[in-house]
C-alpha cells in the first residue's frame, strides 16, 4: 500500500506521485527525495520512486515510498489500519472508496511554476519547511485530482497493472464518471468501431511533421478512423490529426513536449501520441475534389502527451506477470 499524496519541499505544497513525475521531466523538480509526510507535525521522509525513470510502463510507475518513524498518532502511518493512507489509497485491492478520480482541465494559480517559484533548499541541509498539514478529506481529494493527460496516463497504467481499469472511474467536469478503459480511445489499424464526437483521450501511433520549417507541428495518427454522431450515424473516415502551435510550446514553462517533438522530427518522425479533445469532421473542396478530415483541437500543453514508439510495447497488458 502506497501513500498517494506527499508534501514536496521544492514546491512547498502537497502533490501526487503522478504530478511529481510530470514536474521532474518538465525540469521543475530535481530531487526525488525532497518529500515528507503530509502531516503538519510529522517528520517522516518520503521518496518518489520511479520519478526519474524516463519512460513508464505497466511495471514502472511513479509512487511514494514512505520511511518511518512517524510522529505518534500520525494519521498517515500506513501501518495503522485507520490511517489516511488507507482511505486515500485509490486503486487498492478493495477498490476506490473515495469516489472517482477527477481530471481537472484548468490548473489553479498555485500550479503556475512561473509564479510559484521553487522553495529555497540549503545545499546539504534540511529543507526550510513551512508546510500546512492536510486533513484526511483534503488528502483524499488531492489524491484524486489529475491535472494533465500525462498524469491520467500514469493513473490508467496503475489500474491496468492491477486489472481494475474497467471498474476504476474518472470524471471530467459535469460528465458522468466512466471507467478508465473507456476514457482511452485507441486509434489502431483495422479498427472497426467508430469513434464518437466525445471528449476523450485519443491515442495511437502518430506521424510528426512541421507545416513549414520552424513552423507549427502537425500530428496525424497513422491509422484511419470512422467518426460517428451520437446516434451512431457515420459522418466520415480519415486519419485523425491535430496541430500544436510552436509558440505555445516555446512559451510554456514545461519543456518536455518540445523536446519530444524535436526528437521525433530528428528520428523517424513517429511517436505515440495522446490527446484529450473532441473529434470533429471538416471537409475541404478543391478542383481535385472534396477531402475529409477528422481534427481534434488541442486545448493546451497539459492536454497532450508524447512518447517514443517503444512505449506501445511497454504498456501491453500481456507483458505483465499475473503472479
């Protein structure tokens, strides 16, 4: 059983392991050991295991490893059955007892690293701690909040490994909670089922290109898909695609997406792309005839995540031992 929320001493706020992984690879966090128990008075240390692993898989996911001793009666002591670690341990063998996870589409101002900055940690010395403790209810709420597609992927992989991705659920805004496996729509060769005009995470092998040298990026899934409306009427078929504005990438404080785009361009041009959005049909008529496009509008850098082609093999369920 793992602690789902820990106090980060660089950001000076509690975060989940999924967010810690994101921020490490975006260059915001630097030390996987700069965590502590989220209780205000407890000095127990926490490490974010696998935070520094470059790629996730079903067997390699970020999680918190807590080292005792805790203060007496610390509510986060995992050895105690009444601890908050039990109530906040989403995806445990006993199921999600605190409600569905929540995909938050807009980060609060405290998440803006350009404004929040990084706390001053003296070299070789104890961090300057000004933390505020979390109640059990606050810890449970924080553990369920996911602020990026990358964090949703991390939580999905955790549930896939435990074979509970069909029962663990996710909400977005006012939408009814749906199972994690239904929230991810894979675009794969010879897919027969159409995709709908619904906000979901669409993912699969994609080709990266530039609209012009040094211009915006175009990502097109390598397999076509059929698009249907709510009544399952077919609207058209095409390879779904989306654009990423270069100025959006270059102006964002988190630099991982730009690095992966450039890496893909320098190598095969291929990647595994994940984007949250709603597919729409667009037609273009020219002298040569009418072309059909399926576009997904990108809502922000947090709404897209790219991995190298090898990631597809790493997340196959049959790669994981069932013992």
